[in-house]
C-alpha cells in the first residue's frame, strides 16, 4: 500500500512496541519511494546488521540518500513524497500503527553531508542540544559532553574551549561535533549521508576512525561515493543503480569483501572498478 506523508503520523507508541536499547538491526522490505507521483526507488530489500557498518554505494541519482532518509522517516516530510514497504528496527516496523516519527528519529539518528552545528551555541551546548530537544536531562552534563566528544574524536582539540561557539570550528571539527551531538541521545542506529565529502583527508581519516570506534555500540549506515572509504569502514555494502529512465534499485548486497573482489553482477564489478559512475 502506498502511504502519503499526511497518513504517517500516528498516536503514541504502545509500551509493548517500544524499541529496546543498544545497537539494533534495520530490515527494509519492499521499499518503494515516489516524489510527486514519480517512482524513484523500487523494491529495496536490505538488512543492515546490528553493530556493523553498512555502506550504500552507487552513482548519483540512484536513490541512496532517499533510502537513507526513509530509514528514519525524514522522507515523509518532503512535500509530495510517498512510500510503500516496511522498515523494521529490531523487528518493530517504524511506520507501523502507533509509531511516532520523533521517537523513531531518537533511535535512528542522522549526520548530514554538510556539517550543521548550531553556530550561536557553544561547543558543549551543541553536544547537549539533542538531549534538550528530546527532553532528556542527564545526571552529569559535563560527563556526557566529554564522553561524546571523546567518541567523536574531538575532545583533545576542544577540551579547553568548550564555551566557544560551535560555528567557529573548522569544517572537519564541526562534522565531528555533529557526530557527538547525534551520539549524545544514544541512538541505536546512526545514518551518515556522505559525511566526509566536503572534508580534507585528515578530517576524513578522523571521522573514519570514529565510525570504526563506535560500530560496536551503534549500527552505522553510510552513503559514500568514495570506494576506498567504503572498503575501509564497512563490513557490508549495497550497490544501488538506476538505469536510464528507471527507478533506483539494489543490484547487489553482500559483504564488502565480496562486493569488491567477487561481485555477482557485472555492473557491480564495473562500478567498483571505476568503469562508470
């Protein structure tokens, strides 16, 4: 059944259907997406394993970022957007009856391509802002700030200037601050949409280190056009492709090793070896 944005907001989740804690699996089945009646993504079946990094790869315009936004219900806020299928967080359909979008986004966080810290907030307040929006009051705010900045690989660089504005940091530091902010609400899944595309090699390396460090405690799904990055950080890969005048589909999904060394589909081999895209 096709669902519009206006039909997706539901009453509060019954207690029996509330997700748990810790890293979670995500399971997409039969996912289709439309923009203003145009089918842009068709029949996506993909399991993103718990405590693992899954990379979504493929040329621009094949639906990777659309799929990523579907995973935490951001697709539905786009005017004219529709979708069908299911996305289950540890077996609970996030689009099911009684599921609230705000609750879903607390369990499934997002880091965007362009760093978006709150420029008028201090570094510390940026880290804590997600908790405030979620109405969560930590017992020790200073400890939370330190813990999250350590996880994001930023603590040593900013520990003596936590009161300075987040907007004054470099681009790479701002992106790591956004990661710290996303981790502060302790999501079960973290979605990352080309988080290193605008960053220098040093900042990219630090964010990749952060991804590897946090993967045990939060499931990571990352969109990347950098094939070397996909190989460095992910355990699993899904190759998306949109043929001419056709919606995007998953051509192949497997372990990262198999995708890059022993792909089943020749289109996958051509893409990962740079023959197109």
